């Protein structure tokens, strides 16, 4: 009886470890060609939390529970905004069906104190720009959309919240850096 129990426990630990190291089909597509330090378990967790399903051709995504006739692509941008060695993951995705006139939506995943990735932002917008201004170690983020004034979001220690709007003329004076460019720089530093 003890040998059977031991064997059962060994198999459970083995399969749990196997599941932790096996990337799901959706996470594999989401993180395809993305240079990141994330382990498989974190990639799977982020994919599960973003609530996408695979499109019929399994080359794009669809919103879970939505009409799969409107597939979309998603772009993943790993960064380290506050230089603490932990990645923040930006995902820009969608189309006019999922995101209205803006045509895309933005969500950021950031680790909480327990080490679990939590979603932040999550609304229609284009790829964010990191502003030169900071709060609590994180840059303010400008996330554009339709219009001539752009919202700036500020880190409050737990999440990004709306901070203020800036006019186009003021934005042109600032040295903002796109999250896409920050991500490329970050990826080139990964060994």
C-alpha cells in the first residue's frame, strides 16, 4: 500500500511539473517570436487571464464568447519599466469589432506581491508611450486613441490610473518613447 501511495504521489508531482513546463497552444501563439525571460507557467497564466480563444485557423485570436468571425492579432511587448529585474508585459490587440474606432486595445500584466501577474489598463488604445515623468519608479504612460488630447496614466503603487490629458503641442515637446521601442531595447539585453 505504501509503495502504491508513493508511486501515485511521484506521478502527481511528475505530471504537475510536466503541466508547468508545457506551453498551451494559445500561449505559444501569443508569445511566438517574443524574446522574454518568462517561464512557461507565466506565459500560460497570462494567456489564460487575457481570455482569448484561438481563431478557426489557429493563426489569430478571437475574444472568448464573442463572434469568432472577427479574428485579430496580438502584439506582446515585454519591458522592465522600473528596472527591478521583473518583466511587465504589454499586449496590444484587437480590431474595430473588439476595440471600436481605435482599432486596438491595450492591457499590461504586472506581478503583484505574491508573484502572480495581474492585468492592468485593459481598454481601447494604441501602443503606449513611456513619458519622461515618473511616479514611484514607473514612467507615466500616454495611451493614444481618437481625438487631439491624449490621456496620461500614472502608477499609484498598485496599478496605473488616469492622471491627466495632454495636448498634441505639449506631447511633441516631450521625449516619450514607445513601449514597442522600449521592448526592443529590453529584448536585446536578454542573454
